[in-house]
């Protein structure tokens, strides 16, 4: 399938060039070669290479020039430099120029392969960041009665400085609401800082929120401003606050009472002015009853409570949301998919345990995969069957994914595997395994 990264190899020594390119091709890479900086510059101008592998001493120009040109044309490009005459100076300039890595010749081919694999992994990580950024920020679709009630509540609460607790099942739009509240408040021009308390290791949560002075713990090599301070005059969003460990719950409580932060290692506290919005997909009150969440903290967070209704209780909104996402993904992928009336009926009949997020992923997937530009009930039902509520397919059904489908999705996403995996409804690791099999 040729979906492994495309590489440009710049090397003037014919035997090294042949050995390296033959080896990498056998490993499944698509390799293009250039034997001079001139040829390399020409290819770089013509095409985006995610990875460039270049010798340093070439001709009138060097691998450092290749590095600069490659990164100028494509800032995400991972450039790996190789040389037999390495010096401190070249290593320093390579690092300064943003080289991904630097290897000394002679190297064994497995070392080279390991470096390339690391470069690929870092590119994938960047893909993922890009993916997160393209979610709508504060657009709320829905005109059902419970949503109208919600809008009324948000518009009343937003302009005040009150602390808000947002509850609702997964995928109901809690983060969207938090951003909407901020956007409609007097703080809208100040920062909105979100922290996912469930994802940050509790040992790091303190420095993440309160900051740390240089040297205050191992690994703290410079002062770090905590999010509470970074959000000064703005809003801080404590997502998944129910996951905060008991020890840290007390620190949060203190903060809410005193509105002061003392970075780790600092001896003075500073006043901050932030509005606190928190969210949880489980009832915090139940957590209090189970003894997992401090009641005093719960009272501090729950000044105003906003409860998001599950999608199955929003009559009429499924159709609105489905059309909204249809338009969004048609535009994103330059397609013109449409719903057949039977599809809409199938969508409306579903219970949506993963709520809006599940519907969003399903529509994205169907837009990309539908064969003749028409999305029909059969496709809806088939897609619903293979995905769980979070949009991830059980691994077993991977065999059902036709190569053709994978190819279509990779085409639509321009080879972005993180995105492709999401649309296909499989985990990224699974997609890699599948791709590796196909290239065997
Ligand atoms: N009413 C809505 N209109 C448009 N898009 C929405 C709406 N509600 C949610 N979304 C979209 O659905 C996805 C999930 O929303 P969000 O991240 O806010 O959910 P959540 O309640 O925080 O879920 P979780 O508890 O799993 O974190 C996002 O891509 C968001 O943009
Ligand atoms: Mg969320």
C-alpha cells in the first residue's frame, strides 16, 4: 500500500546510497535518492517528504543547507543527518537547525532503522495534536426543549463569575459548554486554560496547576508557571474533576477558599483571579456518597450546576447534528455525501450511548466511506454494529475492514494515520499492524 513514510535520501557516495536505499525499501519505505544538494533542493521543492536523510559533506553546499531548506518548506519534516566527519560544531549547528537526529558513519543499518522509526513516531504524535485542534470550539447545535433550557441557563450564568460544575454522560458536550460560558463572559478576551485531571498523573497535577520553581523537583529544569496563574483574569477548566485523588482534593479546596497559588519550591503565595469551571461524567454527589470525593470540595465546585442531557433525550437534535457534521466533513474532505431518508430514520432510532461524540465520529466515517455519495440505512446500521459507544471497534471485526476502505480513508486524510484510525473506528496500533501486513 506504500503508506509508510516517504523518504528522501541525499548522499553523494554511490555505494552508501545504494546500500541504504535498498535496505530501506526492503523495510517497506518508499525511498527517493538525490546525489547532490542541487537535486535534493529540486525534489524538496516539488514534494513534501516527511523524512529526509542526508549526508553532511556533499558539494558546495552541505547537509546543513539541506536541513534548512527542508524545514523551511515543511516545518514538520524530520531531518536525520549522517556524517563520517562529525565535530562538535556540526552537531551544534544541526541541533540548532532543528535536525531530528544525527548519526555518525559508519553506522549499522539497524541503528538507522531505529532512528527512522523514532522519527515516524514523532510525526504521528504531531498528527494527533493536529487532530485535536480541529474540533469545533464553542459551537452548540440543538434546538430540543432540554437544550433550549440549557442555553437559557448558560446565558444567565456566563456573565457572572460563579463557579460552575458541568455534569453529563460522556460525549454530551461538557467541554463545549465550558468554552461557551467563558466566551460569553466578561473574561472572554483572557485565557481559557483546560486541564484534564484524569489524564495528568496526580504527582504532576500539583506543578501543572500551581507551577514549580526551577530545581524544586527532579526534572524541573526551569520555572514553570502553573495553569491557575496562566489563567489569571480568565477561566480555568478542571475536566474530569471526579478523578482527583483525595490528597489533592484538599489542595484544590484550599485554593478555592483562598484563591492563592504557591508554586512548588516557592515560599510566597500569589493571589490569582480565575473563574473555575469543572466537569465530570459521573455524578459527583454519588462520589461523595461513596466516600471518594470530599463533600466540602463538592460544595465549593457546585455553586451552579449545569447538567447536560443525553442525546437520546433531545428530540429532533440527532437530525440537526447529523446534518451539521455532514456539512463539516464534506467540507473537510471535499466530498458531497448526502443522507438517504432511510439513513436519517436509522440514526434517529439509535440510543447513542456515546452521545454527540459518537454521532460525530459515525458521520465522519460514513462521509468518507460511502460509495456513491449516498448514505443509506444499511451503512448506518453496519457502522453502528462495528463501533462501540466510543467509536472504537472491537478488535475482532478488523478482518471485516476491506483494504479498499482503508485505502479510501488514507486518501481522504492525506495519509494521516491518527485520523484514519479514528474514522475507521479502530485503534491506531491496530491500523499500523494492518498496514504492516498489507505491505508484507
Ligand atoms: N451540541 C453540540 N453541537 C455540536 N458539537 C457538539 C455538541 N456537543 C458536543 N459536540 C462535539 O462532540 C464532541 C464531544 O464533546 P465534548 O468533548 O464537549 O464532550 P464531553 O461531554 O466533554 O465528553 P467526555 O465526558 O467524554 O469528555 C466534540 O467534538 C464536540 O465538539
Ligand atoms: Mg470532556
